[in-house]
C-alpha cells in the first residue's frame, strides 16, 4: 500500500477493513511504501509486521510504486496483493490470495 500524509486516513481505513475481515491475523503482513522516512524504533514497527520503504528516485514515486514492487520489497516475497490507499475490503482476502494464476505474473479484479 502506498502511503503519504494526504492519504493517511484512507490508508488506515483500508488496513482496518482488511483486519476486520481476516480470519488469521498472524498471516497478514503490511508493507507500506512511503515518500519520506522518519527514524523509527523497531518497537514502533509492531514486531516486524510492518515495513517501510522509501522511494527517492522517482518524480511521483507513489504513482508508480506498484510497478517497482519487485525492486522495493525484501527478497523472498513471492506473492503480494497490492492495494491503493482508497480501497476498502468487504470480505476475507484468503480467497483472493489462493487464486491460481498459473504462469501469469499478475492478476486483477474486475471493476
């Protein structure tokens, strides 16, 4: 999820909606991509369940962040569900997570 001060409230609502519909909270990890970084203590990161990445090289970093996720996220992450900050989830994400993409690298929901 991309994150900046303009869309902070919307992002919080989106995260809350995901957590409200989750059946296994321990399996959920959020990665926020932000345009700026403040020094954070590890205790502020909720036991490594939230990570922050800074994109300095792009003109409008949050507009294009989803394109660069492979370069921004830690190695070892083999699958993600990307949410814009204005998304509200109305059901459990487990079904979406289990969709078989076959050999495809990208999936999208119908709008």
